[in-house]
C-alpha cells in the first residue's frame, strides 16, 4: 500500500497529472542523490525544444574549479550484464561541452563526443577561476531530452575517474 509495483519485466503504468508538476527542475542536480528515491533528483531538458540545451551552476563570487563530475541519466530497469554488446542507453548524454564563464565570455573547458557512461569525471589541465560553469548538452544516444542527476565542481581532485568514458576532443 502506498507504493507502486512493477509488472513483470520491470514495466510500470504511466499517467498524466493535471496541472503538470515541476519534477525535473534544474535545482534537482543539487540534491546530492544520484538516483530517483523520494523525488526524481533529476534535471531533464524540455523535450519539446531541440538540443542543444544547457544546465548552469553559478556563484556570487569567483570559484576555483579544477575537476568536474557529472552523473547522467541512464536505464535503471536492466542489469548491466543483460545489456547487449555495444549497447548505448538512449537516455545517456553522448555529446556535451563543459564551459566556464571567464569575464563576459564562455570558454569551453571540455568537449566530449560519443559518451556512453552515466558518470564522467573531468580533471582540467589547468584550474579555472569562474563565477559559473555550464554543461551544454548537444546530443544523447537517442532520447529527445537531456537528463542529469548530478553536476559537481571541485577546487581539487577529489573524484575517482571512471574506468571508461567519452572521447574527449578538448580539455
């Protein structure tokens, strides 16, 4: 009672809520939770608008950033061992840039293509002083919306890099 149950194969019923709820707002990436639990804990871009779309973290005073971690949306119903070879989850962001506001301009820090990982860590060659960091999503592996659970910036290297990740074109 009070909980949804999955049907065989992990499917659930869908329904429409009127008026629509704001359950995928940008502030969800600040929850500290990287999966849906008591809330969606997810930002999703507007599916009626084409990509690219972006998500921004901004501060009142300049911050030093040398490492960025992003946790993208991915399928939660299937076990990894059940994926077919070379599977690309449609919900996972494939092509993106991480940009920093330097002065009045946006500077690309990382340009990545062909990502299939749900968690990526980028350690910058040089730390940057900035008042804002932006994740510019240019494409997914098939979904019309970008989905991000977590977007974090650090002044020092605190995250363990993933064992595989996107092809980084610039860094």
